C-alpha cells in the first residue's frame, strides 16, 4: 500500500497555488494608476490590469512572504492568500497593503513572537483588510492600524469565545472603526478651530 507523504502533498499544493497565480497573469503586460482610491479599481480599469495586480503582485508577494518566514501552507494561510487576491479586484494593491503588513510585522517582533506562528501570519494576511485606511489617510495611519490590528486580534477572540469564526475580520472592523472615528474627530476639531479663528 502506498501513501502520500506530507512533503509530497505540500509539493502538489504549492504547484497548484503557483498554477493559479500564473493563470491570473498569463496575458498581462503592465498595470497603472495605483494611486487611486480602492473603489475605482474594478470599474475604471481593464480586466488584465486587475488580474495582473491580484495574481502577479499580491498573490506572489503573499506566497513569497510565507515561504521566506517558513510559515505553513495550510487551509487558513491559503484562505488568507486567496482573500488578498480576491479583494485585489476592488483596489487592494501593494501600495496600500505594505504599510499595514509592516505594522503587523513590527508588532510581532516588538512583542517577541514568531513571524511564522499561525496568529501573526494570519493577522498579516487577513489584516490587509485595513488597506483602505493606508490608501485614504496615508502610510503612517496604515502602519499604526496594522500594529493595532495584531493587538486587537489577540484580545477579541476571548470576547466572543470562538463564536465568531472570522476573528481577523471582526478585529479589523473594530480597528478601522477606532481609527476612522479618531481621524474624523481630529479633522472636525481642526475645522471648528479654523472657523473660530476666522471670526
């Protein structure tokens, strides 16, 4: 009787992932206009640019990151990669993802955790849900949101006792709510201060 070894399964899985990524950018030549807001991506640009962004850029970068840190290719990590690729259709790209990812990496290293551990790895992959914050408010807000996201992910699981299976999305929503509320509060205070000075 012959059985598959774990290394053979990983090789086949890796081959399938690379095949999916290569399929996405087979006829792609270039991409333009990364500076636009996320919502404009799908409606304003050709399909080949979108496929190039999600397959060649974000898909391969996420794949390379997992390989470099020695993370596991398992269901959650592959789900994280596919989620990044899926939302690349709606404007997630390297320019607005790297500040968030860097924030998660900084928090992981600062608190002495392993980058290859499941928690920080999934926080980085699914934490790119905060990419619109970096796109809208800049690199520093994206970095701070990524840093906060890792802290939030580790705390929120205890709040709902495992009832919410998508804890990263829940933590990302809380982080985005916090940051947008604070930024809007600061902006409204600046506007009211400016109006008082003009009177």
